[in-house]
C-alpha cells in the first residue's frame, strides 16, 4: 500500500507528523511517499501543484493530507479542487460524532450522523468568468454526479440505520430538481428510507435536533457549509475528520484549514488529522486498527491531554505522542 503524505501549509505541517507518528506504531506494510504541495511550493516555484505531482498521487493508493493556504490570487490554482477532479474523488464523507468528554455548542452528545457531499461539481465546478463589473460561476448538477453520490450515501445508510436525508434548495435553484429526483430514485431502488429538506431548514434542524439524522446527502457547497457548521456540535474544527473517496483513489484530511494565525505555535489540535488517518485505516480494511485509534483518542481526551482549543495545555506534539503511546499500550496489552 502506497500512501502519499502531504503536509501542505501552516498547521498541516504540525498535525500530519502527529498523525503519521500514531500510524507508525502499527508497523503496517505501508510505503509513505512525501510530497510538497500548496502555497509554500507556489511561493518557491510559481505553481502549487503540477503534472508531476498528480502523477505521484496517481501512483499511490491514497493520500493523507494536511491543509492548504489559498491566497486571493486569480492565478493560484486550487490544489484541492485540482486533486478531487483529476483523481475523480466524487464523494466527500464527513462524520459528525461526539468524542468522550467533549461537548459542543448545544452541550449534548446524543447524535451521530454522516454528511455525504458531492465533491466534483455544483458551485465548485471551476467554470467561471471574470469581468470588470460582473463575475460568473456556473453551477453544475449532472445526473451522473447526482446518481453516484446518492449511491455512495445509500451504501453508508444501509451500513448504519437505513435513513437518508436529501438536502437541496430546489424551490429556488431549479437545477436542484435533478439532484433531488435522482437521489430519490436511487434511494427507492436501494430500499433506503429517505426524506428531503431545504438547506436553510436543515441548517436550523441540525443545530437544534441533530439526533434526528443518520446520513445526509447534498450538493458541494451546501455540504461544505453544513459540515463545517456541524463541527460546532462536536466542539471544535480540530476534531472533525473527512475523506474524499472515488472509485480508484482516496484522500483523507482534517476539515480545518491551514490556521496561519496559530501556525508554528505548537498549539494546533492534531486529533482531526489523527481521526482522518483512522478513516484511512477503515478504507484500507483495517477496522481493528481504526478502532484502536479511536479509543486512544478518547483516552487522551479523558485524561485532559489536549490542546488549548479543548481547554488543555498540551502541545500538538504532546497530544500526538500521548495518543501514539495509548495505541502502543493497547497493542502490547
């Protein structure tokens, strides 16, 4: 198994080494392939990702990714959008699951849902026009894109509680009728229980009644917003992992950004990156190891070995090392 290790920019360079330290404890037959991408490379070379980088990524089975800084420069090519499209990783999977001892803005932990976001089209189509007085972005919703993300969501729902919520805005955005109707057709053909909600109503409901939901499927921009918002339910963006999945490749990254305001201070929370690595282990079929990582994270939080965003005083390195030590103890025990 070949895994590309991309630290990226900012705190990505701090949290990914912590995740790799935990991964290395298992001693799995994984070839790690380091690769520099992002704003730091752009500053040095004038390009954030090139064809050679894409070839390296395609030579690997999956990617463990940190974070990227995206400057407000129209000549800067988005690394994430480029990778998602070139590797056709059309499903963004973001679990929203409480961790032991941590409560978010509503002070509850009686929920566990997954947001399944279409990842290659919608408002992130990259089809844009820029003029002096007006700019345009084309929103793309295809039957193929809607069908394959619906099938991914239904597969996850059948492994959980067979309950799917389709989120859209078809009352205003008529292109969403294709998304909604296609998702309904797929859910019915897969015998998955389903309902639909308008995205604005869903935003309110997720923050008020998160326990009502199991698997949520939606378009690109809506999924991006809802999943970042839902991180507040679990307590921090520093606890939110994600996966980008295609038919051939997979890509695992913490939901948070590059955090330039705290980069280099050693206080970034590595748990989201470590839980993203845990999702990578699940994708590899290593459920036993994934379960050990999740338990080790829970033990670390319970012992209050946490970074300042969770009220602790530990550094990024100290949290990563503590989780790695718990993994080692469970393997030895």
